[in-house]
C-alpha cells in the first residue's frame, strides 16, 4: 500500500461545516453564483456553500432552472440507462444502514455462481439492456479473481444469435489495492464506483462499527487514488444521503472532486446521490438520522449539476418514478431501470435472496423508456466513448469545449434505434422513431446529419453495434 496516499485525508471537517454557517444568501449573491455557473465552468467550494444555504422555495426554483439550462446545454435530450447485477449479498461488514450487514439475520444470503451470473446477464439482455453494474457485498468469496471471472462471464453471454451482448461493465466494489485495480482494468471495465457513504469522519465511526474492513475511514477515502494509480480512467463517487447533514456531504464530494483534479488532472466521471430507503434488518433505515426532504433533494441535485457540469449524475431506483422523471430535467444524466437488488432475481423471479434496500421505481425497462420518449428524451445504451478510448482526460478534453455532443447524440440515437427494432412494441416503435427523426433533423451540421441517417438505415436493415 502507498503509505502517503493511505494517510492523506483531504477532508477538513471543520472547514466544510464552517462554510455552512451564517445567514441565507441575498438575491444578488445567488445571481452572481448562477451567472458564473451559466458559463459552464463549474463552481468553487464557497459558491457551492452559498447555494446550499438557500431555503426560500422561489430561490431554489431559480437554482433548478439554471441547472436545467446547463443540463440541456451539455447533455441535450438524452439519458443513459443501465441495470445492476448483484453477484452476492454476503458481507463481512456491519454497516447500520444496509440489509447486507453481517449481523442481519432476517435475509437469505446468496453468492452467485458463474452460471447464475450468466443467467442474470441473459435475462437483462432479453429486456434490451446493454450496460450493467456488477455489485456485491464485501467478503472473502468475491475477491479479485472472482470478480475477474464474473466480468468475463458477463461479457461472454450472447443472445439472439450473437446480436445482443453486454457492451460495457461498470463495477461497484469494496476498496482494494493498486494491483487489484490493474487486474480489473485488464478485464476492460468501465467506471469503478465506490461511495464514501458519509465523509464526516466522526459520524462515519458511528455507522461503521470497528472490527470490519469498512470501519477504516481513510482507507475508503483514498480508494480512488489507488484506482487511478492502477490505471482506472473513470471513477464514480457518492454519499448515502440521510446519514449526516446533506449540505456537508455535497461540499465533501466537491472537495473529493477537487482532490482528484489536483492529484490526477481529472475529476470523477460520475456522482451518485442515493437517499436512504428502508432496508430489512437495518436499524438506521427505520429511523433515518438526518432525512433529506424532497425540496432539499431537488436543490442538491441541481447544485451538483452547476458545480460539476461535465460529470454524470446517477439516480437509482431508490427514488420513485415521479421524482426520477423530474430530476432528469435538473441534472440527472444516468438512471438504473427495472433494477433488482437481490442476487439472482432477474433470471428467477421467485428468488428469495435478500435485497439491499427497497426500490421506489418498479417500472419495467419498456415502461421507463416509454415515459422518457413521451417527455422528449432519447434513452441511450451508448458505450462508444469507453470502446473508442474517450475516457478520463480524453473524455474531459472533448466534453469541456462541447465537442462530445457530436458523439453522444448520434450514439444515443443508434442504440435507441436498436432497442426499437429488437424489443419495442409497435406503438412505442412508432413514437420512438418520430422522436429519433425529430432529433436527427435538429443536428446543425449537414454532414453529420447525413452520416447519422446512413447509420440508422443500416440498423433498420439489421446491422448492430454501430458507434462513433
């Protein structure tokens, strides 16, 4: 282990809490921050703190409106879809907010075999999914070798005569060493995700009892440094909202992003914002320490979009469909769809293994897609940037001057056309193609529009996996 990284704690707890002290900002202070945010250059820590102190609902709406403009400018009308595959719910940790915690005797435990992982993958492919997140509890069974085999297994599954396969695997795994990350990198993973849960080192001890690996706050905090040292290009950070003051957590995530920019020249590829939901056998989920209201949740998502304009924001099925549909407008750029959080439940609907948490959005993938289409959004299963090497620094070099849109929209259109041709009922197919035609005709460059049309026609004729 790199001792220097191990001991580097870049979260100054007292400083972050002190930034939240004082009165709510004036209208002119808010306007000044929002004016800067409109230039798509992000916000500093003090400016984020200014917006976090807003309580007036009219001013919150101004922040959300500004975030909507930024979201539209960078991401346009597209939304990335994925599904998690839980490979196991056995865990050596005892986190008080999680059903998977070691001392919970109320759930049935399961670790998937490679055959079962293949079955889960097959079930998702048959729905139309192309992107998955492999996730599991922390234990001796799911070591690096197990996860390497799980990744290979997931990539190997083919459906419909080889036309359908998972095109990108992201992973959400417990912290590990540099050599382990190098091994995962060799298996062609996309983004490595790990949540700090709470960045407050004092509260962290309360929620993660000593004697388990996760009790080590600094080892978890430094995991992204080790991931990048191991060659991982894209990383995803997050906090479990409800454990402490959400405003502190947002500032801490900004500080984490700043640290990564300073240390490696590129910040997080994604930020996740899960709110604590009920989890069987979890004492904290029944009495959330610091609940985040819907009003504050919308505000914090909008603030993150303004502060980190080129970073993806992920929203899971913890939230209900109404909240997810709304937050897509104000900052969220990726959502899971038709998710199951108990191992083995895609292939076996009678599966009794325990779930990590209760889900609020239980719609099918088709239902999620139809809602997006009705709202004018292109559902995207795009993985082009990963496979063309537009990751890490290279991705940001294209994103910040706005050039990435020339890849993102076409690739979203291509993957959506595939879904319509292969999985959609006729009514959705008609609505979807009307939306694709409208979006294609709005592309300002005639040569790009022509190329998009040519590729869409190839997909309609039967070709698959076209991307720029």
